[in-house]
C-alpha cells in the first residue's frame, strides 16, 4: 500500500481518535481535560513525528 497525503492524515486522525476514545472510556481523567489538552498534544506530537519520519525517509532514499 502506498501512502499518500490523504491516507496518511486519515491514519493519524484515526489513531488519535482511538486514543482519545480509550482515555475517555477508561475514565482515567476528566473528559474536558482529554479533549482540551491531551488530544491536541497527541495531534501535534503525531504531526511532528510524521514530519521527522518523512524527512528521514527522504534522506535515506537519497543516500
């Protein structure tokens, strides 16, 4: 399977949705805390890791 931008974004969002649903379902912390603090930080961290991974892949492919 080849990953293009829409598939990659969909997988990232799906992963964050599953993580958010799990945290809300477990009741480990207040729902407002999960939705206002944890979910946005998961998205930002995921996007940063994705960007670093893409750049590393480009570097490996060029050398």
